C-alpha cells in the first residue's frame, strides 16, 4: 500500500528533472545577457593580466597554488587506485614532487597535468554563483589545511598557511563588508589553473624536452610514436577542452 505514493514521487521527480533539463539553454540562444558578458570580459581581462605578468613575482603565489593542485591530483589518483601518499613538496622554483607507493602508475602520472586543468574548470564554474564560490573556497582551504600536515618542505607549508589566510580575508570581506569579491578570486584561480596547465604542458613537453617530466615517464609505461611529446600534445588538447568546456558551461549556467 505504501509503494504507490513512492512511485508517484519518483515520477514527479523524473518529470521535474526532465523539464529542468529542457529549460536549460544548451544552444546559448540570445547570448549574451549582462552576467554572461561580465563573465566573458572578466575571463578575458584575467587572461591578458596573467600573460602580461607571467614572469613577475606578483603571480608566483598563484603559480605555486597551481603546482600544489597539480601535485594534489597525483596524490588523489594514488589514493583512488589504492596506493599510499608518503609526502608532497612544492618548490619555490615552481616545481613539485609527490612521493607515492603503490597505486596504478599509468593513472597517477597523467593526473597531475589533467587534474590541474580539471580543477581549473571546477573553479571557473564555481565562480558563477556565490554559494558555489563559498563552497570552492572552503574546500580549497580544507585541502590546504590537510596537506599542511603531510608537507615535506617549508615552501609548501608556507603556501598552505598563506593561502588559508588569503581566502579567509576575502571570505570575511565578502560577508562583513560591501566588497563582493570572493567569486572573482575563485574565477582568477580557475583561469590561472587552466592557463598554467596548458602552458606547463607546452613548456615541459613540447617546446623543450624535460626527460623527468610526467609525460616522458608515461611514455615508458604506455609507448607512443612521438614519446613524451605525443602525450604532451594529447594532454594539451584535453586541457584546452576542459578550458573551453568551462567557458561554455559557465555561459549556460549564467543564462
């Protein structure tokens, strides 16, 4: 006797979900409204600023947080494939290393570059709404706090502490003042991750061959006719797809 209402609820939920999906403007008709224009213009400005300041000290903290997310992606892939993370380092020269034991090697290796692109997409999408921006900032702060206890060098420890304070300041400004900037901070981190990932792949794997790169090691496990360069091109294309997908979905969300 109790199953009938449950069936009606399930049917109602399915219809609501179906109607919601049909109402989504997947084709981006009549684009762009005010929010969509602001989103595209902001991403464009961030892109210009990032490339203009690429080799300056001003971007170093954001580059290091990108390296952190690169190494964290290796660590997550290791844990998900039943391995153990023994330590993590981020160096002041924008390098990093994650010490792992066990896990599936061919899954762990590409997780760094592709994971960085994935997190870039997540942060870009999270910036489209204040609630999701708060969640993204909170999750990043918690992740930094956790990594603080497994960090193997003071550069990474300092990065964790500094960015936790940085996020806390802008969170308080968002909540206690009229300065509504948290979404734009999250968007900047997202754009920085997306661009840095593509540039890093090009710099390490295509423009100059770094024999110790993840792609060169991956080529030893999964041979490719072009060795690490071939995998670099493939990973670079996937990273660009993540970036384009983030922009498209961001416009859909803001419709």
